[in-house]
C-alpha cells in the first residue's frame, strides 16, 4: 500500500488543527458574573423600583442551587471519608493527620468569626429587611431556645434521622451529614473488593452532581444580575461599599492566617513558612489564575516527596486534606456568616455562634475541591442554621469569584503545610531529600528553600 509523504509544514498544520479551539473570552463564567454585577448595579441605581422587582431571578437561582446541596454534601463527605483509607492500617500517620486537620480547621473557623466581628463586615447594611421566611425562621429559633429546658434534647434528637430518604426529602442537612458520616465509616469496614465498586459508583454519582451544579452555575449571571439589582435598588450604594469591604477584609484575613497561624505551626517544627511558599510558588501562581485547588493536586503529589515528605505520607495526607483540611473555606464560611448576620440585622449570641461553628465543623468537610464547592457548602451551613437569611447567598455569590481566588490558594497552602508537618510528626520526613531538592533548584537557576531571599 502506498504511503503519502508529509512535509514538516503539513505536520505543523496537523498539530495546529488538533489543538482544541481556544474558549471565547465571553464564555468565561467569571467574566459573565462580573458583567452581570455591573449591569445589576446600573439598573439598581438608575431604575431602583424595577431593580427591586428583579429579586425573583435571584430566588430562582437559589432554589436550583438548594436542590443539589443535600445529595452533594452526602456524596462528598462519604467519598472523603473513604479517601482517607483504613486509619488502622495507616496507623500513626492517619491519626496524626486527622487530629491536625480538626485542630487547624477549628482555629480557622474561630478566627473567621472573631475577625468578622472585630471588623464588622456587613454592619453598615443592618437596615436591610430580612425576607419574611428568614424572619419567621429566626423568630421560631429564638422562641424555641427560650421555650423549655428540653430544647437542647429535642435539637439533639432531630440531628439523628429516622429515615434515610426522608432526611433528603425534608432537606434536613444535619441529618444528611450524620448519614454520610456513618455510611462513609461503614464503607471503610468493608473489604477492599466489596468497597471498590461502591466507591467507584459514589465517585461517578459525585461527578454527575458536579455536572448538575455546572449546568445550574451557567444561570449564575442571571441570578447575580437579579440579586445585585434588587440589593442596590432597595438599599442604594451602601451595599456596594459593604461588599467591597467584605472582599478586602477577607483577603486581609487570609494573609493573616497564612503568615501568623500557619507560620507559627511551621515555626514549631523548624520550618520556615516563606521557604515553603517559595518552593510551591509555581502552584500558587496557577491557583491565582484558576481559583481551583484541584488544578495543582497532581503537581503537589509529585513535588512534596522531593521536599522531604515520604511518598506514603504525601499520598495519604494531601488528598485527605482536600476533603478534611480546607482552611480557606473555613475562613470564608465563618466570615460569611458574620456578614449575613450583620447585613440583615440578625443578632447572634455567642452561644449561637458556637452552635454555627459546630455546624461548620461538619459542613466544611464536604466542600468540593473545584471552584464553587465552598459556596455550595456555605449555602448548606446557612440553610442548616435556621437563623440566617438564605436570600443573602445570592448577594455573596456576586463577589464569590474574587473570594474564591484567596480561599482556594489558602486551601492549597494549608494542605502543603499539613503534609510537611504531619510527615515530621510521624518521622516520615527526610532531611537529605529536602536538601537535595534545594540543590536541584539551585542548579536550575532558582534559589533553594534556604537561599530564596538571596
């Protein structure tokens, strides 16, 4: 059979034709949401009455988001537990990692609540009228808290479901979380042969629900336009100032957490936080562009063993941290709670804040690693609280793209620190490999971890 000869020019043409077409800029969801915000602001300022009538667009978007919250939280929590592996088998590394995750996540949540209260995010919007449903929910919660001494007992009973399907049908998210936890640990008790097909099925279902969310997110510009037009039309420019203040203070909070909290953790184990940040500088740059912590996971799985952590530790701690150690998500959720409470004039006692913190300790473990997952679990937290106005979620979503850049970057840095610290605690850190990684960078022209400032 005769063959057709090709010239180098033909090869180049074939390679260029094989490349996927570049996505048009106007198809970028972040740009669409930003444009929708601008249009919503213009409509709200120029035609305030018309803008206030567009609230229905934001409401429809929120209803669609809520349809996926319960199943998505169940799937992500259950799959996350299975991804942790057999804790008895992995022994010391798994136990140390879990303790570290819980301690640092709690610190992040508490810091977010404290910082939000101190800077008063959303406080200049306390004149916004909370929706009737949210007002009734807050009043009901207040009456229930003061009704009798059995209130806590009744609350505790209601946390535990009496029907597997009923918890999803009723939207009882705390019950869904309990089911997910028990189901996840039940899967861990199965033999690997029996667990594998179930885990694969759950991962497939989780992927399908993420695609479901992606379809709904395509409507985000419309929902954002309606929500922002309503907020500006009803409240004027005060809402814009408050949202800008929220974004700026959140960035300040993330920097504070990385430098002070994670810096102190690293210092305890003789690690310089700035050395480590320099080592993963390329991953940080990628994060700033994609706002998705999933985009750098393969690179970190390959890079951290060269820094000194054993492959076994990196393989266990890093993927598990993506489900159980989302520091940036924790900061966003706790600060977002304070923003909504202040913006809608919903007073929160310290007991209520501790109760919401307890809810967030569970819901934050179900955050997805893709951009947008943190907003979904934040919506779950707001819904589960029964106190905060759900309508405020659309307002925050308008600036979520700006927030997600910081929170996703913080998630990656937090998990990098966690992997190295756990490796040191478990005796799985190789100082020789760390020095070799520095020498390798030096040969490539980049400064080593010890010499990055030169």
